[in-house]
C-alpha cells in the first residue's frame, strides 16, 4: 500500500496539468494528471503536497485546501491512498519537470485530455465544490470497474 498526494493548482480558470511522458515504468505514463507524488518518511499529507509541488513545478503553495482521499484498487498496481488537494495561491515561476510536460489547461478542456476514468469523477467533485470526500476507484487493467463515493456505489 502506498500514500500519495495530488494537487490541482488553479489560475485564471485553468488547471496546471502534468503530461507524464518521461519515465518508462510509470503507471501514469501518457496520462495527464495534477501535481503530486509519493510520501517520504515522516511526512504528513500537507508536507508531501508542498514538497511535490515545489519539486515538480518550482512553485511554492501559499495556501491550499485538503479536498478528499481517493483509494485506488487495481489488479495490476499496489493499493494507493491518494490525498487530494486544490490550490489557487502560490508564488514562484514554473520550472521544467523531470516527469513530463507542464501545461495550463482550461478547466472545460481538461476532460479532452488522456485521463484515467476515475480522475474525471473526482475532477467533477472538485469543480462542484463537494466538501471533503472519500472516493474508492477499482480498476481491472486500465478499465474502471467500480466507483464508491462516501460509501455509496456510483453508476459508471
């Protein structure tokens, strides 16, 4: 089991998206995702998201909102607990990322990108300003087969 963070950084009606293209053994290879990564020893979710955003983008979050936890279950990958954040408060300038290309994408165009099916579900929850939520996403290979929001099964 692993713990990760993911942050959707917002500016001018856009999200900062990362196109994961640079690592060959990346479960997110060729997908577009927010900014984040794995916990290091002794880190809290907040410590991790601050560090990952700084490492991957060069930006420093000055404020953020902890929005939910997403549990990924897969027949291929290890179970993952992803702590989900949003932020529209940051300083600094974007730098090159060693995991792929960073691009500001209009929120309404994000769904046109190559995303995980489950990411589309939690992005909608973020945009609807749903309060803190727990979302379980179960995959077989790359296919989403089950989604459970706050204990209730969703039709997918």
